C-alpha cells in the first residue's frame, strides 16, 4: 500500500481547513488514522493495512471504516485491487466550501446527521421501556443522566433502531470494557449499526470475538498489545465454536506449537487440535494418555530398530560350518596311496 501527498517531505502539513472544518466534526479515532497516514505519506513509506492496524492498535475493520469516512469527505482517494486490497492512498485538499456542516450527533451509516426533534424526544421519554432504560443506565453509571446523555440514548433507539434491551447491553458491554464514556459508547453503537446488529444475541456474538478466550490464545502465542486480525479470529472461532475445544486444550496446542516451531503458527496449532478432535480429546488427561501411548510406541520402535541394527552387524556363518576351524579349506587325501607308500618304504 503506497501513500501519496503533494506536501514537501520532512514535515507533516495539516491544513487549517482540515482543523477548522473537518477535525472538529469527525470521530477522534478517524482523526488519529488520518494524521498517522498523513505522516506516513510525508515520509514516503510503503505500508500494509495490517502494519498500520498494529501501530495504532486498531482492527483492520476500524481502519477501513475510517478511510471510507475520509474518502467520503473527499480528503483522500483509495485505489484497490480486484480482491479489495488497498494499493494506493492519495491525500487531497478540498476547498472550504466542501467542508461538512457541524452536527450535534454522530453520522448515521447512510451519511445522514441526526438533529433531535424536541417534540419527538419528549414523546419518547414517556414510553415505559425508555423510562426503564434511563433507570438501568443510571444504575450502571451510578449517577443521574444529563439531558444530552438521554438524547444520545434516544438517538440509538430512534435513529439506529436499537431496542431498549440492546441499548442496555451496549451500556453493560462498554462498562465491562472499562469505559463509560459517551465517545466510546457511540463508537461501538455505530459499529453495531453498520454491521446490521439489531438484537442482543447478535451483539453478544460480535463482542465475543474479543472475549478473554481470544486474548488468552493471543497471549499464549506471545502476541500482545494488539487485537486479533481477521484470519486469526476466524481460526480461533473454528477451534472454540466448531471443534468445541476447551480453552485449556487450545492453550496446550499453542504451547506445543511454540516449542516445536519457535514462533506463533495458527495453522500448526490447528493441525494439532484437528488431530486431537479425531482422537476424542476432551481434557488434559486425554492428552496425557495419548502422550504415554505415543512414548510407548516410540520406545517399542526404537527397540526394533536397535535389534535390526544388531543383526546387521553380526557376521553370517556359511552353511555347514560348525566352528572356526572348519572355516579353513581342508586338504583331501587318498588314504590307499598313502598306505602303499608306507608299506614300500
């Protein structure tokens, strides 16, 4: 992936137009992506989406979402290969007249901004499920909701079409991740809306991609400080959801992979788990039993090899030979002639 900019090298130039008219209205994570890539473009770096994700500790999906946003704002252009791989990114400098107008609420997935209708907001506040939602939110946050916080929850309900139950789970999930900030909650809500998530079960399935089991596997491979990449998520999901492997079995496969290959190798670990699945492994004791069986087979094979080697080293006696003396060529005598010689002497 190549980055291009018309700015001179040795400095990263951020135009006032961007700061005054774009940065203030954009998601903070999107701004971070823009500035980092702008810096990389000034340095004429050749990057991959994966390397940028690692540097920013984002997922590739987060990066693509940010890039799509800035492309829609006409601040950059992307050129992609037929398989969707981003090949080039070129930064543009649009005129001030093209800058977006300020919006009080985040942009929806279809690009429309949300401007709260006060009458509509007052009507929604009277609904029983909304009252219950506000009560639950205050219990999670341990304080009274401000009017702006209420309106943001109503935005999820009325514009993103989240049910009250889904918004409650959104609160629960964000707080469990250690963040009750409106910015973080908004980021998660918009991601769910973009992914078409409308129920609590769908949200749980999505958030489970980043649960403790996945990060335990990443840690076992020594992959710390970043989120799993999409191929890694897919294969870990296969281990947990399709093979049904307990986490301790998966971690043991990871440890054996590192001991054998000296590097994280998801395919190698997958071959171990697939084989264990065929052999009916469900617990650590099953693995120990297989290890003992394998060790016994190896010892038996070693004995057979030693026996064969010993037999190859032993000299083969000729047929009919009984001892070392008989191995010499013996002379043949005519005893009648010897007798006549003896009598005539």
